[in-house]
């Protein structure tokens, strides 16, 4: 008798998911109900099976009938409620009383079989009440940058929104030049930002603000529900500050610059949110400004920890009186220690150290100064160091080759070797540990640009290749060795700005 394989039910399509929208049950003051304006003749540019798995969606759902029409808004998916959230924020330090989802529409949320809830948001689905002068659209270029960056960030183990799919269209959109429109489906447990609370504070809508805080705590900080109300909000704020400090350390450790750390781009759950003119360091330059529109360097790479604190302070002010001034000040006072501890741990891990010595900070600083002076590539230098073995000349040469001043590099390796010896570091276990810590691949600007240029001629292979490599950035991908190369000369001319 032929043995039949066990019956497997078909994987769920878009309409089969467990759709709800808890945000839509909040009062109308929190959002505008709005319909997406479907993009004409849409097609799938990218579909991410990893994000699909998070919501229990068929990994082939992107090519299923009804997918494009459901995402595009030309038909309703049962259980979904389209809405655009309202918020405010500090943009480049300036208070802006009215912002909101100007080109993003929340589709709904899906609960997976682990009980996790994921919001699905359509970025570029048409104008809303909050669009101001904008057209509510996103261009293909910016959706590719966000799609790849959020998946790269996740691959690096850093909290982030995720990207499910990019839908393209030949519909023209005008930025500095005529480009084509696209729609990104972004996923996050919540898209609530610091600015969501700032809005209600500025309008003195204390009841609404409290309701939003209760919503966020109940859904995303449920462990705080056990606390009495008198301390719950303060504890919640302290946790937001703590998560922000840790996120800044994680960005710093992988050489990530966000580029637009306005308070409306700061996630209340500590995720990396809103990928615009971001950049990963190539040559180590602490003053790196990735955003071409950031003329003063407010959001330079090395300013981010301080800006994270500044943003937390704005949130603390906004949460008054829900969070007392004393509680806010106490939480902010811990930011520096949390950040320094986290970045200290991260940098020691990048050097493969397992113990702590007072001189470790100086060891790290000397290396970073050397890298800066020599224009050494941040990612490549730490990756080369991950294979350093004092007994093997080739491993020493591979490291010093990343730096121009070989004598200084050798001298530093001497101190490093002595430090390793003091903790009895075993080379092979250290190498394994460091290779897991120091990625080989990051989304360098030139890689994203290459994917964009290809996509503009309808070739999406580069997106898939980069996705595949960046989701596992610490692994070797022999076919894609060139993605770990220093940037080519033409990369110097790439300019990324807020335009997206
Ligand atoms: P962002 O720079 O993407 O964080 O956006 C800042 C604000 O401008 C937010 O309120 C956005 O919703 C809005 N916005 C950005 N681009 C557009 C656009 N093309 N159409 C409408 N609103 C936009
Ligand atoms: Mg934004």
C-alpha cells in the first residue's frame, strides 16, 4: 500500500489571517479613518518570507490571487480597518504641533499562533488628513532602502520594524526628478511614537494621553500591569528611556546612523523606526552625517546617544503629570549609565574580551582613533580582528592591511595580545565568538544604491541577493564576497536626503 503523507492544510493567504485592529477601537481623536488610493497596475517588487512567517502568512502569498488587490486597497480584507494615526513631534529640534501618518495607513493587526500581535502599515498608500503638502506616496527608491535596512537591522539582532513586501507601479511621482511610486508594507507590534504623546500634551488632552499610555502599557508592556497605578507610568517611562539608551548603543556598535532622529521617528517600544537617509559607516568617522539635508550635523553618528537622551527628555516633559517630574528626572539620570554600560559591553565583545579591565576603554579608543586617522573601514576592520591569532602571521597581516599605518596597527596588536593573554583567551573559541559579534555584511549605501538602480530597470535580483545575505550578516556568503568590499569610487557621489 502506498503510504500517503500526512495531510497538510493549505498555508493561510492574506484573507485567512486573524485580523483585528485594537488601535481602531481607541477614540477617533487618535486617528483618521481613511481609504488607500490604489496604485494603478501594481506588481510585486519584493516579498519577505521571514516577515510572512511572523504572521503565519504563506511564504508564497505574494504571488497568490487577491494579494495585490488586498494590499493595494482596491478591495477590503475582512477584519481590517484602514486608519492614519495622528502625532506631533520635534523635527531637527523644532516643535511641530501637527504631524501624523501623512503617507502611511494602518491596515490592521494580525495575531500569530504565539499570541504576538503585528500591525501592518501601508507606507505610500495615498494622502491622509496629515499629508500637509505631501502626496502621500513613497518612491521605489525609498521603499527599497527601508525594506533592506529593516531586514538588515533584524539580521544584526537590533530591535526594528520589519518589512513584508514592496508593491511597485509605473505611476509617476515627482521628487527632485520624476520617479515611480511604490508601497511598502511595514510591520511592528505598534507604530506609536514619542510624538504621539507629545501631541496630546501640547493640546492639553490629558485624558486621551492617559488612554494612549494605558493602551501601550496593556499591549506592549504587560509586565507593568502588576504595578500600582501610582508607580506604573513612571516605571513605563523609565523602561522606554532604558530601551532607547540600549538601542543607541546597538546602533553605535554596528556603525549605524539613523539620520532623522526627530521625536516622531522614535518608537515608544524602542524599535528602530523610519528608515530614510540612514547610513552604515564605511570608513570610521565618528562625525559621519548620513543625511544630506542635515546641514548642522545634529544627527551625526556620534551625536545619536545624546539626541536619544534629548528625545527622551521631550517625552518626559510631555508625559507630565502622568509621570512626575521626579520620576522623569530619575529615569533620565540613568540614561548615561545604561548607555555607557551597553556600549562598553558591546565594544568589549567586538574585541572578543570576556573579562573587564579598567584599561579596556583605552584599548578600544586607541583602535578607534587609529581607524579614524587611517580611514579604516569599520565593519571590515573588526571582522579581520575576529580572526586574529598572535601565532599566525597571516591573520596579523589581514588585520593590519585594513589600516594604513602598519607600525601603529602592530603596536596596538601587541597591547591587544597581552590583554588576551591576561584572560587566557583561547583563539578558536574567541574567533567563533567574535565572528558571531562582528558582522561581515552591512547595508552599505552603495549596495542599496546598486539594488535601486537595478530595480529601476525592473531587475529585482539584487534586492533578493542582499536580503539573503543581510538576514545572516555574520555568516560567510562566498558567492557574495563583493558585498563586503570597501565602497567603489562612485559611492562617494551618493547623496541621501529626507526626500523619499
Ligand atoms: P518622515 O520624514 O517620513 O518621518 O515624515 C515626516 C512627516 O511628513 C510625517 O508626518 C509624514 O507622514 C509626512 N510625510 C513625509 N513624506 C510625505 C509624503 N510624501 N506625503 C505626505 N506626507 C508625508
Ligand atoms: Mg517619520
